[in-house]
């Protein structure tokens, strides 16, 4: 386990961008600590608490559908074409 002195020495040599990430991580840990004190539920020691809106993990869906590469930009065109093919007789 690292001592506080060692952590402080390591922080002094980090670039500003890395310090920003460390700060954000500390805020996340503090938020998880506050949430666990309110709910009185035990948390794993290494896993930070994630708030409900952030808890949705969509990464399981990545790659599960085959679609056009520019779908996020041209979705309206693809939708119109698909509806025309399916319901063109209307």
C-alpha cells in the first residue's frame, strides 16, 4: 500500500491533464462514499459507486447489429428508404 508521502510525490510530477483525471476520480470516490453512507449498503473496496443514470452500460450492444458506417449521420435517409420499401404502396 502506498503511503501518503509517496502519493504526494507522484502527484507533483504528473502533467496537468493527468491531475485533472485524478481529481475527477477522487470526486467520483467521494460521491460513492456519500451515497453509501446514506443508503448504508456495503460497497466493494475497489469499485466506485456509480449513480443510476451512469449505470447503464451500452457497451454490450456494440457490434451486435450490422449497419451502414454513416448511419448516425444519415439515419433519416435510411429510415425513409426502408419505409418506402416496406410501405411504398401507401
